[in-house]
């Protein structure tokens, strides 16, 4: 056979044959030998269908053989024959269609089963049946009826259409035509849950009503799905008007109000029937979150409320529920009232309620949420007679100050509290008006105790003894132990004088710069001589002074820095805590934490309450000696105030910079603390000099209030 070589083939000098890139003309491609065969590998395993045929045996083999072609045709082949590029890896339209139909079918089946399995709860949740909380005086008579719940259900026909459509325009304009749920909103909520961690947005009014009255406020996909299923069923069982009426009567509008009627009263002081479209548009904005849209809270809220109010009115025009002419009349934002007239009374009982509510939630372990749901009966420790006497005494002093020195009296503050030896808070004076002064003056830690703190230094010395050398044993002291009572006596340590950071010797100063020479500790407390107690605090140990004050009832957060001034009353206790501390001495050295609630029931059922128990603060003999010195202090200062046999003990408290004046005393196991100070709250929280507002040593305003409150002394 002779091989013909085309003319295009050329041989080089080495006689090597060069083959053109297009290959040898007329030649056939030699099939490539599979890799596994070239390397001696085993052949591929039989197909699944082939193995099935072998497994089922000769009887079923014909059936398998008949089915196999259909299965092969349905089985996806990748890469797909007859396609090029990326299309080789894409499913066919039949496969796409089959997948979509299968998904729709399975989803429909799932939703049908879920719909059938979901029942509308028989009982409304607690938010829909909220109640007021009722407070009682110590004798069991009603004191106040308060709480976050203020609800008055209104028939839909009594709610103006403008009010209804303001809410619908803002929340769910398609309410009357939708099936009760928003598929777009549910999809967005699911996306947000997996993408951002919450389930915001897209609920219809029917869904919101379901959430309000049947479910909780948990932001989970499960709750959202249950909400949607119940909403679908509810939409088939209730009319749209019934759902809208329920929604408007159960929604939260802030300021302690549920329902559109109470919201109208809380924000505008009128019934819902008197609202116009502009006011309704603002109330509708509150449904997005009262804490974000109540304009009285801050400027940011006001900006949000203004924008939402204007948008809602525009939406009402867009959906044909408000004419453009009427919309044009609503250009000015309808400013709501600054406070809720339904709740905020401004009376002294508001301060009492505030104290009792805080204590009740803490001692009974009631969450804010549960407490706000209401239904609690709180039996307080407040004695109505004592409360009235204390309030009257402070009111008289305040009015007299305003008459005598109106300029300085405007910045005067009066805190007072009476606490029994067993810890019961019997009365407090919190301020002139809760509406204008929300903070409680009886519970404020604002000004130093001054010389009213000396009994705690005395008790620490009697309890722990003193150290005259750094490593020596403690030496006991008694009421007869002598100390230097001269004015400006330098304070010493075992190593010598105590120097402050500026390089000056620290010295105590007596009232009026008076010197007393050597004086017993008992007599020094009786006469309120400062210098012996500053040195006693150093000898005893300032850490022990601090510990004794805290054990007696003063809060650690109010205790002053651990420097010599601590013994001079640099601590800033509240009137409640000072009264509690003195009551420890009246209770033979046992302290009981002050409390304002003695019993709680919920709809008549007793609620477990952790009441404080007495614990030893100082020894009984120490408490007896401190009480004896305070009794002599009272008798020396007020020899004609009570018979010699009266169980009265107490002393003044003054500060070196004249920023506070105290009187703390005990009568028949009830301690009352009164403090007078000046602060211009409009400028600063820094105490101002009293400049005579608290009276004089012979005519002390704190003592006048104390004696007026501690009947039968007044």
C-alpha cells in the first residue's frame, strides 16, 4: 500500500513529518481510552435500576424493565445533552414547573392543616382584662386607686368615622377588603427575623387585635404564624366592625391608657366623640409606640409625632376619607395635654403610692409588666393620721417661709419621714405637688447629715473600742470617757497629726466656735460638741464607723468618703434612712430595713411577700447608752417640751457650710427625721446656704415640723 502525502506536507532537513494544525485530511478521530481502563481500574458499578432488577428477581424484572425507560427520561441529566455553556447545567422547564407545583401543593397542604389545627383561644389574655391597683392605709381603708390601666369600652357607633378612618389610614387602609392578614407583611417579618432579629412590620388590624387580646408580645416567627392563623379564622367568624371595635378598645396608647376613649381623655381631656380628624390623626400615631410619639416626653418625639400626624391626614385624603378643603384647615399640630388628668393627682398620696409600688414589686418579685396588668391590692404601712399631721406641719412651715422670705423660700425643700422601730414607714412628706416635683424629698440623698450623724460615731466607739497605737489592742470606751472638746483641735493618728492633701492639719470645729475643755462622750453628744467625735472616729477606725452606720440603716451609696470628715456627717442619707437609723437605737440595737407594704393580694389571693427581719446592728447596751445621751440632748435643748418621763430622744443636725438643717428624734419607738435645705433646681443640684430659711437655734424650723408631727408634743 502506497501512502500519498499531500503537497502541503513538507519535510525539514531532519526528515521529520510536520502535521498541520487542522489534522490529517480524511483521517478519523481515534476514541480515547477511558482513564480507568488505561490504568487498569475496575469498571463502573451497575446503575441503580440495574441493581434493582437484579435484586427483585426474575418475577419483577419485566416490570422494572418497562418502568426503567420512563424513569430514565424523567431523571435529570447533567450536563444536559444538546445544550451549550451554562444552559447545560440548568433544569428544564418541565423540572421547574414540577418543582413549583410541588411547592405550591405542599405549602397549601401545610397551611390547610395548620388552619384546621388552630383554635381561637377561649380566654382573652391579661392585657385585654387589665385592672387598676388599689392601695390601702395601714388601717385597711382605701388610700388610692391607680395603675396603668384606664379603659372604657366604647361601641363603634359612638366613635366618629373620622377617628376610625384616621386609625385605618395610618395602620391598615385595606382593612375592610383584606382577608385579615397581610402576606407581604408576614413575608417581611420572616425576612427581618432571619436577617435582623426581629419581626417588625406589616400586621393588619385584625392581626394586631389578635396579638392584643389572645397572644403575647413576643417577637418570634412562631407567634407571628399563630397570629396569622387566628386572624384568618377570626376574620371568618367576626364582622369587620366587631374586629375594629375590639381593636380600638384594647390598643395601648401610652400614659397608662388602653382604648381610644381613655386616650382621648388622657391626651385631650375630652371624650372620643368630641375628637376631630386632626386630634385623631395624632392618637393614631401613638399606635406605633407611645414612648416614641408622645411629644411631651422630648423634642425627638415631637418631631416624629408631627411627621406621622401630617402623613396620616394626607393618607386620609388619598383614600377619600377626608376632603382636601378640610385637610387644609388642619395645619397646626394639635398639642396634647402635658400630663394625664386621669392619673396624676399631685397629692401627697402620689408619693406614698410611688414608694409602695416600688417596694411591692421588689419584695413580692412582681415584674413591671405583671404589676402594670393590675388587679393587686396593696396594704401599706402608712398611718393616715400621722401622714396628715406631718403634711400639715410641713405645709405650715413652707407657707410661713414664703410669707417671711419669699425669694429664698422658693428654693427651699423639706423632706420628712416617720419610721417605726420595727421598720414600718408610717408617714413621709415627699414635696409640695407631685405634678410639678416628681422626685420624693423624703427619699432624696442630697445634703449632708452634719452633726445628726454623731450618734453613729458614738455607737461605733462604744461597740468596737479605740486604738491608741497602730498595732495595739482595742481599749473600751464608755459614756464617761473624756475627750478634748475645745474648738479647732487637730485630729491625730497613732503616728501624729492627720494632714490633708493640701498639707494642712485637719481640725474639727464646734458650733459657734465654742470650746468645752475635757468632756465626756455622753455629755458631748448631749451638747452636740463636734471635736470629740472627729477624734473618736479616728481612734475607733473610720471603716468601723462606716460599717456601724450601714448596719444601723444608712445606705452604703450615701456614706461619705473615708476621711476624718466622715465623722462630721459628710454622708448624705435620706430622711427615711436617717429615721430608720435612729429607730435602731430605739429597738435595742436591732435594725429592720424600712418597708412600706405589709400585705399584697391579687384579686383576693394572697401574694408571697418577703418582709424584712430584724438583725443585730449594735449591742443592746450600746443602743441604750446612745438613746440615753439623745434623751438628755432633747431634754437639755427643750426642757419644757415634755415631761421628764416621756420617752423622747433626739438632736439637731447642722453643717459647717450651712447647707442643711436636721432634726431627728424618737418618741414611743417611732423615729421622725426632718431636713430643710435649699436648691435651685432650675440652675443646679448644688445645695445653697440656708441663710435663715431653717430658722435659728432657738426657733428651729426642722424641730418645729418634728414636734408638730410627733403628737402629743406639738
